[in-house]
C-alpha cells in the first residue's frame, strides 16, 4: 500500500554569489561562471582522452536499449559499506542510510517481538510480518 508520492520530496536550492564577484551584474556573473564551467569541462575531456578513455556519442546512446545490463558495474561484498546509495551528495547519502537503518532496526525489533508471540505488533510502513513456523 505504498504510493509513489511517499517517495517524492521537493527541494528548493538557493545559491549565493561567490565572494569577490559582488560587483558583477547577474548577466556578467552568469557569463563568467558559464565560461569557467566550459573551461573545466574541456580540462576533464582532455584528461579523459589522455588516459585513453572516450565518451559515448549521441548515436551510441540512442542505440542503447532500455534496461540493458551495464558491462561494468559497481559491486559490493559482505564486508563493504551497505546499502549502496547512488547519490553524489554526501548529505543525501547519509540521510538515506540513516532512514534505511532506522527502518531496519525498527523492523528487526518488531519481528523479534512478533516471533515471541506478541500478535498486535505494528510493523513499519512498507514491511510485513515474517512467516511463523508451522506447529507440528
């Protein structure tokens, strides 16, 4: 009974101008930041080509079917940090892990109580009671 709206969160980002650029108009500031971004992009492209790597072109991207398994993907072992959260934002990654582990430990507690015979345990949203062994 989980709805997609339970997973949607709107975030509004507000940016402040970098120190030292207060004298520029908004248009001048935007142009300058765009130029800095483009020069950094060109550096990254050069570094990538220098390592013998490339980029998939438009044609290659359009030929890729949806749902195709990647040739190289991240993997984890039993000792690696879990769960793997695919976000570049450290704050969001930490929030996701905190939510996950809070839910995990709450579920483990409810599951333990349920298995001990407490029948009115309320499990966290999105989880369900474990199967009980059949009495012989």
